[in-house]
């Protein structure tokens, strides 16, 4: 080997190897201190790309699990409210059954039952209106298909998941709904009193073959009206006085062909000599009738131009059951001038918007689940039963035996509606949210494991490498020191 002074190649080689050992030692220290074997792209470009994608997926999976848990809490909030509504419905059913026991109950007991039912229905409406998760309403219909109208006479709008989203139009009114009515003007058989006179004799009016109103001689129209209205809850008949003439008008409380006011008044009453025992019946068409109750009939146009003609209401409540219109229900209220006839709402529009709840329950775009929560207020439950005198909850009346029987039908239908909705929520929670969350947890575990294999430091292996690099650095330092001394050999030759 040549001895040189200008270039110490051995020292340079030792220095090069020492630098490499030092770099490897520092990298090993970084891996041990960070716990990661890939800290930058240079540590493993392909592994970095794969692991960063997996890290994004892991973060998405964790958020999706949290989303599912939040959605479960929301569903449980809704079901908790529905459980209370269900309890109230069961209580209402018991009251209706008690009222149906007509042979035992007197008028006071029936009135008390009706008052409690009215209060319970108000509570149901309050629960439906106020139940919310954060600021999001759950049971007022806004969490499903929500129907609205700018026409103030079109009320109690509801839609279901079967209803097509879009704008519906009431094209034509084929027949206005009417209440059963006896108008005492213009008919000798039904003329009661003019505005100036008083009843000449004591009389008795009998309603529904059972409820009697005793009228005494000298009573004015106003007093007769008040006497009849004092038993409206038992009879379903409302008395009023015509503006101007003061003539007496008898009207059924509800719209529809099931509500007819009839009377066997004779002409002697026109002379104020007596009624005999006149009968006013709200459920049959016997006797002399001025106006027979009738159902509303309308023509509808749906989104895209589909039509549905001659839709017959239950009283004044429309319920469609086919095509785009399936599940759409609404009520047409009485007009402003005649409470016995529905308003002319031809041309009114009904908008159905989709407020269905969407939950992000996956780690990637499009991995969502949807839930529609139907309206749970009293106007949306137990509607439009065939051959039932009550078209909706607002009109149920348990102060008569027949009313109690028909109320039971409405109540049972409402219980079905609520329990079916609870079943839908339970299925969504158990089969969609909880099952998905369990699957996400398993996927998260396996994805974290895969990312760990690529990115995490194997400490057993790295400690071995660290020890090796540490020894190499020590050895390299010693060798470099020796290599630096080789130039001293040249001096011995010169001496």
C-alpha cells in the first residue's frame, strides 16, 4: 500500500462509513421515539401512500360510528315520545270503553270521560309538536314528507312515504261537504219562532231517541237555542240563530252524509201551539229534512300532470289512496259565511316537500341511510275509517253509546298507527344503525391493523438494528481515529 500525504483515502472511507452508520442510527432513534417506521416519504414512498389513505379511512370509520350512535340517540328520543303517546291512547281507549257501558253511566260520567279524552288529545298534540333532538323537530311531520298549503281553508295536511313529492292542485269541487241542518225559515213544518215571539206552550224535544230538552212557555229563540246547545255534547246538534231574522237553525256538529238532522215537527208548531214530542235525530234521514249532510268530492292534479277525479271525502276530510296521491290527506274547513258548508277551495295548491332524515353512516360518500318519521299529532292518527261517523280525532265524542263505539274504532286505528311507527323506528335502530355500527367497528379494527403493519415500528426488530448501528458508529469512530494517524508513518521514512 502506498503511503501518501496529499490524500488519506483510508480516512475518507472510514469517515464515509461512519456518516452512514450515524445516519442509520439517527433514523433508528427516530423510529423508536416516534413509534413509526415511516415518518416521511423517503422512509417508504409506497407505504406512505397506502397508509395515508388508510388513515383517512380510519378517521371516516370512527366518525361514521359516532354518527350512528348520534342517530340512535335521536331515534330513541322519538320512540320515547311515542311510548308516552301510546300510553295516552291506551288510557283514552279505556275511557271510551267505559262510556260505551251506556246502561251504567249517566250524563255527568260521560261528560267527565269526554273532558279527560279532550285533555289527553291536547297532550298528544303537545308531545308531537314539542319533541325535538337539539333544535330538530321529530314528530310534527317535518322529519318526513311534509304537506303544506297557503289556502287557510285547507288544513290538517299529511303525507306518507308513499306520496310523491311535488305540487298537488285541487282542480275542482264536484260537491261541497255539508252538515246536516234544519233551517226553520221557509217551511211550515220546520218553522219554529220568528224574532219577536215567545213559545206559547211547554214543549219537549227528543234527540237521538233518548236525550230530551224541555222547553217552557214564554221562552225566546235565544233561550231555546241555549237549551238545545246545553246538550250538544250528547246529541251532536248545534242550535244557532239566523242573523237578522233570528230564526232557529239546527245543525250537526260534523260534516258528511253520516250526520243528518231530521225532525217530525208538525205544522202546529208553526202556529206556536206546540211541538208534540218532536224528534231531532243526528244519525238517520227520517222525518222532514231541510239539508242532508253530504261528503266533499274533489278532483285533484298531481306532480307531472297525473289526475285523480271524484275523490270522495269522509265528511270534509280527503284521503287519497292511489298513484302519486297515495297517503295524501287534508281537511277543507267551513267557509267564512256558512259554517254548515265547506269553503270553495278550487284552485288551491298543496305542496309536499321531502324532509326525510338522512344519516351518514359510512366512511365514504353515498353511504347513507334514510328515515321518515310520520306526524304523530291527533289530526294524523286514525283518520278516514270507512262507515265511521268520525272523520278524525277532533270529532270523537264518547258522550253517547254510538259515539263511544265509533270512537273505539278511531282509537284502535290510532294505536295501530303509533305502534307501526314505533316498529319502523325500532327496525331502523336495530337493523340499520346498530348493525352498521357493529360492522364499522369490525372494519375499523382490521383497517387499523393493516395500517399498523405498514406504518408502525416493530420495536423488537428496531432495537436490534439500533444496537447494530450504535456499535458501528463506535467502531467507525475508532477506525477513523486510526486512519487519521496513518500519515504519521511518512514522517518515519523522512527521518
